[in-house]
C-alpha cells in the first residue's frame, strides 16, 4: 500500500458523520440548523483548535470574495471559518473521501454551501489549473507528506502571483524521538515531521518568499491547560476529540508530551507567491 492510501486509511472511520450528528444532538444543537462554530469541538484537526483557526485566518487576511484553496481540508472547519468570517469563497481538497463527504454535508447544514465546496484529491497533484486561486492555506498536513518540495511547488502553481500561502504544521524544534501513535500517524512510516528550516528552503525553491513565521507552542500549551481545567470542572463534552477514535486521547497525550518537552512545536509560516 502506498503512502497516500495508508494516510487516507488512517483517517477513514466509516461512521464519522453519524457520530458528529449524535454528539450535536446530545449537546442540544439542531443538526439541520447549525452555525459553523457549533462544530468547533470536532472539526479543528490542529493544535490551537478554533482559536488558532481564527487567529491564523486574520493573519492571512485574505480579501473578501477572494477564492481560497484549503489543502488538506479535513471535515471543513477552517474552510467554513474563512468563508463565514472573511467572506471568501473556499475550495477544500482532501485525500480522504470520507472527510470530503462529511465536510460537504456539514457545510450544507451550516448554510455555507454557496461559499464552500470540497473535492477529493492529492496535494501532490492538485486538480486545478495554473493560477486559479487568490490565496491558499495548509493546516497540519505536511506531517503526512514526505515530498514537501512538490507540495509547495504545486501550491505555487495554482496560486496567482503575489498571493499569500499560509502553512501551519507541527515541526521539529528539539531533540528526541516521537512516540507513536500520534494524531496524524500510527507509526513513523507515514510521519514526516521536519524542521522549520526545511520548510523555508522548500518554500523558496517552490517559488515563495517567506513573510512571517510564528512559533505557537506557548499559545497552544496555555489553551490546552485551560481545556483540561474546564473538563475537570464540567466533564468531557459530547462533541470532542473522542469523536475521531477511541484511541484519540492516547494519541493527543503522546503529542502533548513532546510539545511540553520542546521536541516539536506548531509553527505558522506565511509566504507570498513570487
């Protein structure tokens, strides 16, 4: 089985949408009348969760009505947010067919289908014409992709000159082995965590100029502490990371250990197509 099929298999569950809808009902929400924020407990597949999505979107500052590509869009949380808050038109692309189906359904339930659409495909062979998009973003995707040079050259190909590309990935910033399973991989066979310098180099060779870089480790650790305190007081909410699998707590625990240790950090890089 090749890497992309292994990655898609890792994320496929088979009943993700029904689990999300059941949790929404238990939370007192009407699954047929949702705000995009109602889904934030399940549709933010990255460190920093909804708060990071909002902050990163504002840092990117895509203009209203611009057409934005979300590479590795998951079940659509960031794409819906960019559409709802920035007023953009967003196309999401993901390798996992189930994610595309669930993202499409949830977007319809949020009343955003006229602004956001999704399709299945590979980030290494984007199914779009050259210069299609006015902006692009990628959140916690590169850890599953070894060929980052091709990833970034493809992103540059489909972007118009001068437009922004935002990358938010977990990167290696210290020594030490990574414990598995992790949220993005069960073993190192599909895990490709690299240092920020490698990202900068591949972005430059792919046709981008880096404008800004931020380490979000402290921001995430503060949010994680606040979340643990809230769960201790109120219990685990129905719509939480457990929706993504029974072993998700173990995977998140492994991730937080090396984050606290300083082996890895979530890093934002904002670049511009040259």
